[in-house]
C-alpha cells in the first residue's frame, strides 16, 4: 500500500513542471516562500525503503524507534556541491550526476530557492531575511555552507557571512544550532510529517544528509541530528516531497518524486 501511494505521487509529480524565474531577475517575496509547491505537512506519503546494499552511502538509521535513511559524507572523501538551474523550470534528482543526491531546501512555486543559494562560489540567489509565514520563516532559519578550507557549517541566517563560501543553501527552520534545539519545537508534538535535513559534525569535516522513513515531529528530527548523529548544528530542508538517493539505497523512486529548485549533489572522490 505504501509503495502504491508513493508511485502515484511520483507519477503526479512528473506533470507539475512549471516555468522558472531566471537568477538575474530574482525578487524573493516573504509571502510566496511557503511549503514547496507540490508538498504539504500532512505527511500522507512515505518513501519505501527496500533492501539496502551494505556498500551504499545511504544507510538505514534507527532513532527512538523511528526509521531514517542517512548519508554520512566525510568531506575529505566527498565533493559536496549545491546546484540550481534557473532556467530548468524545476529539476528532478534523476537529471543530476552524483553519487548521493538530495533536495536542497524550500523553494517557491516558480522553482526559485526560497533564500540564499551559492554554487561553485557564485551567489545565484541572495540571502533572505524577510519575515513571512511557513517553515522557511520560522526563525531562526539557517544556511548550510561548504567552505574553501574543506569544512562545512550550519549557521543562523543572520550570522551568515560569504567569506570563503563555495556552496550554500538557505532553508528553515534551523533544527539545532550549537547544540540548542529550535525554541519553537515541542517535544511530543503531533505535528508530524516525513522530513529531510542536513547536519554538520562538530569539527565541520562531516556532512550528514537524513530523511525520515516514518512520520516525525520537528523536535525528534532535531534530536536525531544532535543526539543520534552527533551533529550540533542542522538545518531542515523540506517535508514529504523530499528525496535522498544513492545507488543501492532502495530509494530509486526518489529520482522521479518531485522537481526541485536547488539540489545537493555529492560525488565520491575515491
């Protein structure tokens, strides 16, 4: 049953491509940065996780009795980039080359990232510190960045500086910053959904991409990163439309699930 619903969602998503605003004419409005165009927080869908190859970079991870899929990416072994094609009208994971692929944050109905996006040192979308509604504007939100010194970070958006940033994506809310869980999160909350996020190890040299395979609230998802994965800072990427793909991870339908704006692509360096 879960597989049938997921296939139906993937087929529907193929029909939802729309024209995209180019990066030279971006004006991010707080009123349009709401949950992504084909998703909601109702949590009706769950990606099936088939038998996972033990050599896949995305592996099952259990936390507090809930199932997740996690990619642990040591930056000395992985090249992690943030990509966005402003003329594509939305991009599926299956259209991008990489050994691990994930959506890179909340975006507008025009498939424009909701806030900052830096790709290969070029800022394509500016930082968005506007007030507004929706998860993106549940302050503090944050920025995930890859730096030219070979480390990564997740910082409060108001503390972001562009110095040395090679790749970056802004989303929200920030799940946990410097070990402190977002103050708006409530333990035991019934606001559950399928969620994805990115976290960084204390030394900044390992990136964790995670997606829930069970319904999860924000507080538990934040503690997955802090207490389960040992990542003191982590950022929410998006809800049930999210994807996290790697060969052998049993998640090939994630390649078709949803067109995104920004995409995180990691390539193994060998």
